[in-house]
């Protein structure tokens, strides 16, 4: 490795692979191994994106530094993070691995590195004079295998492993065609989303597989000839299509003892190995004779491989490449001084001598003044105003104009950043990238998380990755459960720490309809995320202990800093003596009882109502200071009067005056409050508090000393406490004396403690900010890049999302000419071994449950499935044909490996039967589309008819997707009902018996034409039904001289049933309501169906024949009661009566004459049934339908199946279903 280096202190090296999801991690392992064995290197630390900056900061905090930070890969992704890392290094170096393909982007963003090495010599001019060429290499860690001296010891004649670029497939087919089938060949041609599946002339070869680098080395060692083929493809406009330097595989095969044949070698290849002596090279046309010659000369071939291996060990190991880097570091001489530390604690090279205040980012769920809030909003404003020497910015979610934004407030300026709804998200790449941008561009030194409600739980990890310290203050128990008060489904404190988590699934299923395992997913993520938090602040020791018990990993990082309230400038006079109970004639002075704070259930609202009722005539006056929750207003107003006054909202400055004259305060929370500011306010005013013995209030109050304690939820105990105070003047005097002596925490002292914590953390981990003139960098860092792997970003969703980005398939008007000219062969259920399935259907991002039926799609539709024909071999392509009434479109499907099919069908070939496709609905004509599946073979196209059906809307998206909201936007009295009708011009929904049907969770894209002359103003579409009203904000559009308003809204939590569609246009004095005369039906499930009182035409016959076809039930489940069906029973299965054509729909009828109801549901595709019965008419024999349990019990239910040739009655249907319902459900 050249001359010895002069003796110096050993280098410390931090190594980072710049691609966190790389498929070439072995290269980083090889480089780390070589660094550790280099005599000039004393320590090597392999970092990740999650901890690289923190590791470098830690080194600085210990008085040292990493002499070398080596970034391996490229500079184009996560450049902002790399730039921070470079600022913390003695010397920073970039060694690219993907040039020339990414050289343009790498060169643009490589300026922050002291040294740049490119793996491709041809890319050097992009980087300027300072860059050096350093090819990749081989490693003894994975590839160092002894040569096989005996030709008989080799397992394969020819080996090729590489991505299935079309030119490679063509070359291999020419080679395979020239040799007999007896040639022992091992070929791997894995495809990707952009390449077609490889089809070779040898159908006995399984080629779609991958292997690790170590396994590849073993295969090369066991092969007589190892083939290297170029890849030819069309690159981007600013990228070079191919490199000059050979890839690492050239060196890896040589070290593994493989005899190499390089087809189409670049001349630079021969700088590393001598042609003819160490490797063989040839043009593509000479590949066949060259392979034959190598196979015919085993001695010469083995000797060539031995020479190549020896040269690799002497010149082309990563040890040799690392030596070049180490020498370059030493050549720089004395490592430059440590970067200057700004007064804020941040690091920047050549920092100007100005005293900048550290910048704090307060993250919360709300901010005072934005929407009604409570103590958290008030506290963060007080803290921001009280801490000295810091600048504070605020970040919080806000729902504005029917869309979510994330607001960033800095001084008087406020920026709204659009975000997706994030209430239940563990991670969101979109929001994470925005936060990364804020951290970097706003030069944030510390993040203080007050609350993450409405934001992804991953955000602290993004801050830590950038070296920004994080403080999380526990105002409640949101980190333990999203029901942050820890109130269970029965409205009682669950005490999850002491009772265990066994009850969590039941609680969330009952209270919120969440699936089992949801909280476990959330807990697992939070436990990992907590590693990104430097300090967790609680207000009391009991809260700290509770959090430590649930998350033991944070024990050492929990700090107790007592909370404060606003210190009033003027305190009220102490209250006079409590009026004693007396039997003397004359009026009694009432005891005035204050209730501070918002009135909601978890604050003991119902306990308070009971208390007011049971103390009638006992001389107590209750003064409620705070907002009463809307669902409790009627109950409290009914009790209001002389004994109960409702003050409503107040400012903190008003508290002293409001409490003046009060004697006692009530604090009746049913959950373990983490501090309770209102308790401090009561003490300051001299009031005697009565608190529930739970959480911080129970910890702060000493019973009988500075207040009284009562059990939570017991109004009788509160009455007894009030009576004690009323009848025991000595107790009152003692309590007031103790309260007067209390030393209550002030904001100044609290802010001093918080500021000290901030400064300690910033000093330990100063954030390295970029210089103001640095080039802007892309912001793409996500939780996935930090090692958080999720089945689904929504912790309440049990689905497993597809790995990688979903690619939209191109929609074309015609098949390629070569395919269009092939004859079609329609696949019939009777075909031997035929099997297919649409295994996954995702519509507009919603995965639909169960079997496939008709659906409506607004934006996108994704299908995944498989088709298996054992006698047919592998298709060259798979297409979907989309047939509508006006046109036919074609969509190419990507091949997808399905390992489970190998076991199902007993052959590994079946793994290749899968396909996946994503369709952009905007590319399609409006209306119903029937989907056919096409498999292309060399001599025919196999067609499976009607694998799915969907409806596309006939109007473009009018605006962003919004939810339907309950209620009306204006009071009923302000409505002006117009006699002029509007018209529902478009809806894009499936139609059942003439009625548009919206499914739960689906999108509704509606367009309503308003009458001519209608005034322009804020517009809404309104659904009005027996179960209430819902509205969505609409957008105005003008097309072809016609004005209309439209919405795209998601159906969620709207009670099922029929709704009238209206248009509402507002102005300053009210709103005009225009009826469309159209009824829309909201289905009870994610599957379209209709419940109506109108008999469907199929049943308007004098006699409907009964059939005795056997009913096959797959599942019967009893659901939650609804107003539409009462207790519903969901029934899934199939039934088929031959000779009546294809099944079209299912109808259930129940109720007495004059009050009958009909449930109509379309048939469901069941390919397995068609194959089982060998009857193509049975393809739609499936069903999934909801039935009322009461109708099953009382015997009024009848079920009919509608065929092309008429309806039939299934007389045994109710009896079969009743037989599968548990007895306890029937009894209930």
C-alpha cells in the first residue's frame, strides 16, 4: 500500500452511508472493515442518519472530534444533514458510489466536503480540480475465496447475475440459443418497476431472484465462466448514460476466483486487469465463441483467474482505497481549528462575532387565540414571554378553510404550510420534510414539544437527526395513550401502568372502533421515538414516576420542574369567614363555591351536576368560571339560576377579581391531572380547594392541611367536605392559615429553571447552522430514513402498505402493434388449473375489505393480484383492458413476485404469477369501466373477462378533498329557501335503482349547477336526511357559460340512510338554499348498497320462484346498532342457481306490508366459485350484505337473488344465517 505514513496520532473516523435504504450496504461494511485494519486509524464508528450528527456533537462535548467524517454514496439526498455533519468534522470527505448516474446532482452539492472522491473517472470534470478518482474495490470480508484447481469441482458452466436491462436479456438469449440445453447455466435477472420481466429462451431457468454479495461470491467461485454485461438505458437530460470505470463486481469476481468474460468492456477496464492474461474481453458478437473457448481450456482459464485474484489482493482491495483517503487526510496537514461557536451555542465556520440569541421552536397542538384552548396554550405564551435571552417560534396544526395547515409563527409573521391530516399518524414524510426545512432555515437551536396532538409522533426524531436538542413537557399522558386523560370506555381512569395493558384493545374497540393491536403499534413507535428526546419535563414527582413506569427507558431523562400559573399584579382580599350553619331565623349567608376551568366530562362535569342537585336548600352557590362543553350546555343551563351561575370564558388577568368573595374551589377531575394550574390560582386567592385524590392535585394537597380530598366521581363525598367546612370554623381557620403560609412557584423562577435546562442542552449539543450564503438544499429527511419501519403510517390501520413508491401505470388507447395482432383466447373456468384472484383493491387510498365488487373512484385505483395457468408458462406482459361505454383503454401491469403461490400450487414457477397496477382515474373517460385481465404470450393473448368494475367521475376535481361535516354552516333562521331548483350535474357514484350511493370511507365528487342569476358567495353542498345534516365547502367553477359549484369530500361518520342534496350560497345576511331534487344514499359499510321503501322492479311480480340451491356462508358477524338497520348482521358467501344466467344483485326484504324495507346490493366477483362449478355464469355468485337482526328474529326477512333471467327466492337463507349467529347475540 505504498510508503509508510509518518507517525501521527491515530485517526478517529465516523462513516456514514448516505443512502439509508441502500441495497449495497455491504460496501459500507467493507470500507469500515478496511478502515479498522488500517494502521493509521484508531477508531471507526459506523453512523446512521438518525445518530450521525449526535455522535459528532458528543465527540465535541467530550473535548475531541472525529478526525474524518467519510460520507459514502452521494451528496444529493439529505444534503442539509450532511452539511451539518461536515461542520462538526476535522476533515470531511465524500466518496461517491453511483457516479456517473448521479454525478450532476452530487457535484452541485459537494461543496461542503473538504475532500471529494468519485468512483468514476469520467465524472471527474464535473467536480473541479480538487476531486480525485477512487474506484470501488473488493473486500476480504465477503469475497476472498480459494480458487478451485480442478475443473470437475465447478458446479456451473456460465454465471450471470444482474438487473434485467433489455440489452442484457437479448444478449443472454443469443448466447443460450447457441449452446445446447445441457449447458449448466445460473442466471439472475431481477426486474424493477421500470423494466419488463425477463423472458429467456430456456424456460427451465428461474431468473427472477436476488442474492447477497457473499452468496454471489460463492456462485462466482463455483462457475467456470462469469459473464459481465453492460447496461444500456436512456438517462436523464443531465446525466451520463454509462460510466468509464468498471463497477465493483469486476474486482469482487476476481477476488472470489471467478474467470471473467467482460462483454463490451470500456478501455479503462484494462488499467486494472490485463486483457487475455487476467480477464477476457470481447465484443457482443464474439461472446459465444469466447465462452466456448474458455470452457474448452480449463487449465488456461483457471490460471487466468488465479492471476486476476493475485492482482486484486495486491492492488484492488478496499484496504488500498482506504489508504488513499487516509493519506489525503494526512496531506491536509494540521486539521483546521474547531468551528467557531456562536453565542447561541450553534456552530458555523468563520462565525461573525455577534451575540445571537438561541432560537427555540415551541411545538404544540394549538396556540392561544387560534381556537379555544386551555392551560397548555396559556402556559407556552407565559413561558415564551418570561424566558430571557431566547427567541421563540411557534409551530402547531390548524384547520383553516376546510384544510389542515401547519402554522409557523415568528414574531408577528405567520406562515401556513399545507399538511395532510395527521391526528393518528406515526410518521408523515411530507410533514417531516417541512419540519426539517424549518429547523435548518430558521436556525433552530432547541425544540420544546408541548404536545404532538394533530402532528406525527416522529417529529422529535427529525430534530435529533439534525443535532437539535429536544425537550418534551408532559402536560398530560399523550405519550402513553392518545386518550391522553387515560379515561377508559366507561369514563373511569384506567390506571394502565398498574393494571397493565390487557384492557387497552377492549377500551379502544368499544370507545373508538379501533382494531386490536392498534395501541401496541403506537406504544412500540413511541418507545423508539423517546430515544430522540433529551429531557422530559413533568410538573410533579408522581407524574414523573408514572411515565418512568410505563417507559423505563426514559428514567434518567425525566426532570421535575413545577408548573406555574399567571402571577396576578393585584391579589384580592382574603375571603371572610365561611358562613356558619345556623338554625336562627333570618337569611343565611351562602357559601360561594368556585369552579375554575373548562367544564367537560373528564374534569368532573357530571359530578358537579349531581352535587348541585343534591345540595338543594343547603346554602351553597356554585360559580362556574369557564366554558361548558357544547354537549353539556343544556344540562347546566337547566340548573342555572341563583344557586348556579355560568360565567363562561375569562382571561387570566380576570381571575383574581372573579374569585374575590368566593370561599371554596372545586377541582373534581376524574383523570390524574399532571399539575392543575387552577389549583394554584385558588390558593393564591385564599380559597380552600376540594380536590379529587388522583394525580397531581392529590399529590399537591395535604388533606386537612391546605385543602380537602375526595374520591373521584363521588358527589356525596364532595357534599360532606362542603358540610365540614360549613360546620367547623376552626378547620376553616387552620386551612386558611396554612394556605396563607404556602410559598407558591412564580413564573420568574420557573422560567429560570427552564432556561437553565435549555442552555445546558444547547451547550452539550450545539446545532451546526449553515452560513447565510450557503446554497439551498433539498429537504427530504423522513422517519423511514432514520430506521423507523412501519406497516402503516396510521397506527390505527392494521393494513400493511406496499413497500416502495407506488408508480402510476401509463394509460394508452391501444395495445402495442405486436400484441394487438395476436389472437385472443378467452379463459374459461373449465380451463385445467386456471386460477386467478384480485387480492388487493385500493380506491383513492382506501383499501376495500373482502371480495371485489363494483366501486367508484375519484383519483386512483390500485389492483394487485395473480393469474396462474400451469400449462402456459410465463407471459411476456400483463395488461388490464378497461372497457367503458365510449372507449377502451389499456394499462400495463407490473410483475410482482408472490412467494405464497409456490406452496399453494406446488411449484416455484407460480411465484411469478403476480401483477400490480395503479391507475390514475383522470386519464379515463367517465362512467362505468369493466376490467379485463390480459396475459400476453408469444402466440396469443389470454383474456380473463370482468375481473373488476369501477365508476369514474365525469367532472375534474373541483378542489382539495374535504370531509363532510355535521350540522349547518348558518342558523336555520338565516336560511332563505329558494323556489328555483339547482341541478345535480355530476356525481361519479355507482347507481342502484336510480339512486347514487356513497360508501363509508369513500369520496364523493359532486357538481351542482346553480340557477342563473344566483349570487356569488361562500358556497356549500348540503346533505339533509332523517339522521341530520352534513355539509362540505364547495368551489365555484365556470365552464361553457354555465356556473356550478363542486366538492370532493370523504364520507366519514355520516349515519347511513337517504339524504337530499342541496346547494347553499351565503352572504352577509344569511344564505340561499337551492334544492336539487336528488337523493343520495349513504351506505352503512365500505361496500355500496341501498335501503329503500320502494320495491325494486325485480320483485314487482305476482310470483317469484323459490330455489333450493345450497347456500354457502363464509362469514356471519353481528355489528353495532344503527338507526338504519338496528343491530346489523353482515353475511358473506355465495349461492348459484344454474340456467338463469349471471347473478346481478341481492335483495333482502323485511317488515310488514305498508312498512316494508328493501336492501339491494350488487353481486360480488367470486372466480373461485366459477372454477369450482366450472360455469362462467357463476363468476358473480358472491355476496356481502347487511341484514337487520330483528327481522331475522321475527321471521319477516326474505332474501332474493336477481339473475339475468329474473329473481329467485332463497327460502332457506334466514335459517342458515340464524344457525351461525351466537346464542348470546340472538338473546340480546
